């Protein structure tokens, strides 16, 4: 039973976009590894930009820079 965890920043991904991510990740495992889509689990975690850091800075502060 494959388990895929997608983490994105919480910035307004629509329900339709999330559904497409779930379908796409599932299909990728079917196509590449021959996995059963009925037993493939995909979870999307949305993280606040204050809680996501890159290079020692939060995404919030990085996006505020010119």
C-alpha cells in the first residue's frame, strides 16, 4: 500500500488543484511502479509559510523581500 505525502504552503490551493495532485500522484505510482490505485494513499499537508524555512529564513520573510 503506497503512501504519498505532499507538503505545500498554505496559500490557497483550490480543492480542484488538490484533487488533481491526488489523481496525478496516484496515476504516477500506477504507471511507474504498477501499484494498485485502490490501495494508494495520498495525503496533502498544508503548512503555514511562517512554519516553512529555507536557508535559515521563513518563507513568509523570503516572500516579503523585493
